[in-house]
């Protein structure tokens, strides 16, 4: 296994991780921004007011995108297992 293969594997892994985490992070960012905007307009500074909507938004995203996320991860794992002999030099 040379350094190019290791770098390629690392890049693929980071891309899959970014692709899988993007829906959750974008949802948390959007809901957090909306709640912060609402809090600043109404001057209500309640901690749970920002936590509960994020939790609900992330739960909805996991229900909607969960199947796609699992399929993506399984497909990446199968590709990794298929390339394992080549990576080990066999």
C-alpha cells in the first residue's frame, strides 16, 4: 500500500463523512439561526427554546434522510471491502 492509495482512501472517507453529516449540520444551522433571530426580535432568552427546535429538526432530517444515509454508508463499506485485497497488496 503506497501513500497515494492511503491519501485516496482518506479523501473518499472524508467526502462520505461530509456528505452524511451535511443534512444534519445544515438543519441545525438553519433552525438555530431562525430561533436566534426570533429570540433577538422578541428578547426572549430561554435556553430550551433554542435546543428543542434543533432536536426536532434533526429528528425529522434523520427520519427523512436516514435510509439514504445508511445506503451511502453501506455502499462505501462494500467498495472498501472490494478494494481491500488491492490495498493490502494482494
